[in-house]
C-alpha cells in the first residue's frame, strides 16, 4: 500500500513523475481552474453549503474564489496565490469598466466581453509608442509573504503563484483579433513591436512578484492562449520566430528568482505541435490539456511528452461535464487517471473554468471519484 502524503507532497511527487498515493486535484488554484459565479452558487446549493457572495479571482471571466468548505469537501490539493496590485479599473457604468491597459469590457449574461480595441485600424510604430501605456514602476504589489504565511499556516496545500499573462492576450485585445491575425501575416514587425511593449510592462510587474515570493511558491504559473479547437492560432514557424524567444525571456526571469521552478503554462486548445518548444524553454506543466481539441488525445500526450511534461486539468468541460451523466463522468475520470496518471505527472481538474450549465452532480462525481478511484489505482 502507498504511504499517505499531505497535499503539498502529493502534488510535488506527481509533478516529479512519481506515483502519489492518490491523484492530486485542483479546484480554483488558478483563474482558469475555478468556476463561474452562477455555477458556484448552484454547486453550493446542491451540496447544502453556504455560498455567500464569492469574490472574483478574475473579473472578466467572472471566475470566483472557491471557499474552504468546497475545497475541503473535494479534498483539493492546491491553493492559489493571486497577487493583488494597485492597478485600478474605472467603472464607466454599472456594466462596463476600463482596465489599466485602456481596454473596455462590457458584461453580458455571464462574462465581460471586449467592447473596444484602442489600437485597432491603421496604426504605425509611433502609434504604439505614443499609446497611454500603464507605468509598471507605479504599480505596487501587495505583501505576498504575509499571504503565503497565512496559507502555509492554515493548509498543507501546494501553492501556485500566478504571474500576469505574457503578451498574446493583451496584444490581441489592444489590436483587435482580426487585425492581430492579419498582422501575423502582413505586418509582423509592427505586431512584434506591440508584443515587446506589452511584454516589457508585464515582466516588470512579474519581477516585483517574483522578488517577493517566487522562492516561496511551489509552482509558478502564467497564461497565454495559443491554440484553437482545430490547431494553433498561428503557424509553428511564426511561434518559433516571434513568440518562443519572448516566452523564453519571460521564463528566464522566473529562473533568475527561483531555483529549479516548476513552470506552469495555461494555453487552451490544440498546442501539440509546439510542446517540444515548450520543453526547450523551461516549461514543466501544461494546462488545461484540452483533450477534445485536435492532436490532444491523452494517450498521445503521455506517450510522447510524459517524461518531460506534467498534465494539469484534462476533464472535458465542453461535452463530458456539461452533457453526460455522473456515471459517464466517473468513467472519464478513470480513463484519464489510467493514461495521464500512470507513473505520476497528472493533476486532475476541469478543462478551464466550470461553466454555469454544468450539473453540480457531475462536478461532485469528477472530484470525489478521482480520489476514490486513484487510491486503488496507485496501490
């Protein structure tokens, strides 16, 4: 019989490609592995637990802080360290806000959607230079050591420290999606200049976070989506020429502050063609492992990359969690544990934030059965 580990040891053992006593699970340790507010309230009602007024860990996606009562019920093994900064938002009316990048977001039924891309249209390098960029020197980061002290005192969880996104998301929002894609083909010099301005600002903010708390976290996380359902958003050549060196610069800064970090990237969709590149620049963990996307079958990922990458997430939210029965969810959990969990290297969770129309019984089936089944699997 396997020895019993605490949550932190369980996660780190898995991430070091060794079999733990049971599969680690994540529910809410990142802004991409939580649940939308309405779904959280429904889950609490189903479990007969008080929901209260959950705070957002990401306003745009409206993903919420998963409270202790839920974390404990599902035996979650990971907690998030979400650095709060002095970067402020401006509310333009009850449903519209402007963030520190100058981007405007308008609430629809469940989320905030981009309303205005301030660098859309015909622009030049000087337009990028003259833009009213946030000043990273003036953006302060809260006392993360106090936050981590409190987490370490209260829980035995592994801690994920979240850094700002690198530059893909923000440059797409600023430029507008259509023109961003056109620039990839027709004006990469302009687009990469925009990349560099965003990257410079986020690296300065990340440096402040890492200086405080990089060595005290177990996992360092950043996000930037590169995949779609059918393939990469950009060609592998464009990635290797224009994105990979900038990602490496961002990751190299992590290594300046953290000795042997576990580097975690959240990147949705079909990203298999560049996983070898991820490994080369120092990425250890991929999330959300969107198994419903092209070339992302768990067998392929484990066989080809499992010695060098760990997999975090993988339970399909598009079809399985949303449409199937609890029995089918349990069957999918067993399949993923057998494939991705063999030999370690797997932290189970949903593929991205759980949506409001996911039945609470399926959420319960996913997390509870992951623990029950994997205890026997790892014996």
